[in-house]
């Protein structure tokens, strides 16, 4: 490829990137990504059964993490117990 084509491609891509960055900054500044009613709508439309299911799933997740950590700890202790230095 010719050197002038590479320079042209770099210039155009830089220009398009700058336009994209300016559009993103404008959107953030004007609040295009804000959702002020997200949490109130979520609470309003959740029923008690869904909340209990979510709490149960969270408890299961925590129990699984605890069991996994305990398993890793036991495996580590077993390795240390059976460790024999090289002679």
C-alpha cells in the first residue's frame, strides 16, 4: 500500500473516532443514559414471591461459596499434611 493511503486511512479513522467520542460525551452530559425510575419501577413491580425467590437464590449462592472455600481449605491442608520434602 502506498504511504499516502495509509496516512489518509489514519486521518479518517482519527476523525471518526473523535466524532464518536464527542457523541458519547454529549450523551453522558445530557443524561441520555440516566434512568431515574429504574429502582422505583423494580420495587413497584416485584411481588413478595419474587423477592423471596431472590433471597433464597442469594442464600444458596453464599452457601455454595462457603462450601467451595471450605473444600479448597481442606484440599490445601491435605496437601500440606502429605507434603514430604525431597531427600
